[in-house]
């Protein structure tokens, strides 16, 4: 049986060859009914466009380079899944390279992507200097996710890390917690710095003095959350809640508490950041700040396609949402204050007035005893 051609597909679909060609190359918009007819005919005939021929005909590689930081990361995995979904139905395919949060590895990955060559770049986070990315953006369309690039702000898709972290801390403060341990991300990461800033801002607004002994730096991975909890107890730190800069470190912290026989949330409340797909299924389900990671990936793909076609880019900032689950609860004194009302449905408390004689009046910190 002869291999079906583009002409065969066009004839079966009842459209011109040029219209069928535009469907497969994505060089121009095609009416939805005609697009569907062409795709249906191609499926029935078993027609598969020749990617090399399409590339030569269009003068493009039809490849979108994606610089991620860690393909195995649940966070980046969701973003990459969104990118693939966003490119579906276009003529473009994504190729991925990881930088592992190291400038030299990112440089090598970007060099490899540009050498393909690619028609556009999507950059997820990273440490590559703004000037280098700006120079690349002068050569190919570029969209950044999770970071700002000076001079290219309109091409950057971001969330408000400061406000998201502030809201996580405020949730704990409203539950009566004052001694809140914080597991930070690496200081070299912009996201980590912004989330620490939001945490500290919330403490200041509630007249709670920041305690350096309650802050431990991790690396955004689960083992560092476990080690952070061990470090806190080794210091003799007293706390009634743990806030982690991402869900993966919160998972590690939960394990560290479990190994010490400490209950969540009865003894210590726990909060994360990201709302990874598994966070609703931990024991107990994790209170966390939801980032729309999949949607960010879809939007990044749509933005790079828009940049390639010269159409306006989608909105550049995403909303975060606090997902309150069973890993947080009021402190013992706050529960007594609220009784017999349902503590979870009570109105949030207002930021307190500073009390010099009693710096943590509502918060009996954990020191081995049950709250």
C-alpha cells in the first residue's frame, strides 16, 4: 500500500493542499472545522508529517528548548507536563535540559539547546545572569517562569512568593503560634529569599521577634527537611509549628517529627509551600500554599507560541492559594480560648499588641511535653 501524501489528506478532507499544509506547519490559523477535517483524514489515512521536511519548508527547527533545574523534581515535573500540554496541537515539540541550580551546568545546557538550534526558549528558574538571558532573548523568543529578568519583565511568568509565604505564616499566627520554626531554601535561590522575607514580614506585623535559632537552611529536597528538624532539636529549640519553604522539605520534616513520636498537628503544626500532587495524601494531609504549577507550564507554552507568532503574551503573574488541611491546628491555649466553638471555623484573630512581660502569651512551645 502506498504511503499517503499531503495531497491525499487534502483531498480526503475536502480542502486545498495549502490549507492542509498550514494545519501541519502551524504557519497560519485554520478554521476549526477545516482543521478537524484535516486531522481526521490524516488519522484515517495513517499520514504522518515529515518533521525534517516541515522544518526545511518553514525555515524553522520547530523545537522549543526548555531549561529546567531538575526533571525528577515533582514541582518541575508538573510544569513540564503543562508545557507539553500547551504545545499539543501546534507544530512544535519541546526538548529539555537540566541545570541543577548550577551556573556552569545551566550555561552548558543553554549552549546545547541553542546549538540544536531551537526556535524559542523557556527558562524555569535558575541562576543564569539576566544579561546572558537578555542576550539570548535578542536571538530567539524567550519566556521565563519563576524569575524576573531585568528589561524583559513582560516575558516573565511569576507568583508572589513574598505574599504566599506571608499568608502561610499568618495562618499559623492566627492559630496562636508564636514560636514557629522555619526551614528555608538555599540562600542563593531567589524563591527561597523571597519566601523567607514573607515569613519574617508576617512575624514583624504580629510583633513577634524573629529568632535566628528557629531558622534552618535546607536545599528544597526531602532529606534536608529531616535534617533541619534534627538540627532544631539538637539546638534545644522550642517551637509549636514548623513552616517549610517547600512541600518536599515539609515531607522530610514530617518524618523527623514522626521518628520522635511527635504528633502532627496535636503537638506541632506543619506547613509547606507548592501543593504538590501528593500533599493532599500525606498523613495528615499537608496545609500548604498552592502554586498553579501545571497552569504555569501551559501558559509558558502558550506565551512562547504567541511570541513566535507575534501575538500578545498572556498575563504574567499567577495567584497562589492557601490550602488549609489537617496538618495545622490551634495551640493548646488557643483551643482552650475558643472552646466550645469549633476552632477551625472561628474568625481569625487580629495581630496582637506587643506584651513586653509575656513575649509569647498564647504559645506553649514544644519541649517534649504534649501541648
